[in-house]
């Protein structure tokens, strides 16, 4: 707990400017073009919380709210991995979620893309690898195409990471 409080004191409060930025709009248009080229107009995403604090989920939901509206660029969220083209995975993989994450990955049809969102998904973040309840980072459990760093990353960073995964940039 002290480690988390020290991180909060060190980083402070981080907020975005009011309103979707020009960078978000420009990246969104690039994403839309990439989706039309590779997925014939629609990208289906399945979000998986593998044991996070829900900070990254809030930012994923923000990309899909009326304010940012990622759906206008051709991105749709699906409840089933069987219909998904991409998995967005957040949090360090907890021991209890390891099998569920592997089953979700296996249920997603090929070719599939995996994006690890947040520092916890990348390297277990504030939870640490030495925790008895943590199985490891997402890349320790399933193959990852792109990692989006941040605690939590902004909606603009998330859309950039999705675009990087589609274009094959790590």
C-alpha cells in the first residue's frame, strides 16, 4: 500500500485537456483508414480485465463514450471472443484469471491481435511480480502484439496502440 501511495505522490494528478484533441481526431482517421483496409470497415474488440484496479477499464470505456466515440472510426466492442478480431487486456494476470485469459485467447479466431493496456499489463506495475496472487504480465501468459504504457493510458494513447497493432508496429 505504501508503494502505491508513494507513486501517487510522485506522479500527482494527471488530466487531459478538455475535449477530444486534434491528435485524437487525426489518429482516429488513420485508424478508420487502417480498419477499412484490413478488416473491411469494422474491428471487433473484446476487452478482458485480467486482474486490474479498473483504471484502464475506465479509460477504455471513455474511448467508447459519447465524448470520444471510437465507434465512428469503425471500432465495436463485443461480448464474445468468438466474434473478436482483437483482445484488449488490462491488469496483471491474476492466478484466478490465468486460465480464463488463455481460454479467451484460444476462443478468439485467427488472425487475432492482442493489446496489453497499462503498466500493470506490461510488467505487473504496482502489484509486482513477487505477489502470491499474480501469475505474471500479459505477455507471460499469451502472445502480445502491442503494449500501451501508462497508469492509466489516455484514450488517445489507447487509440494509438490499437492503430499500431493493426499496422503491425510494436
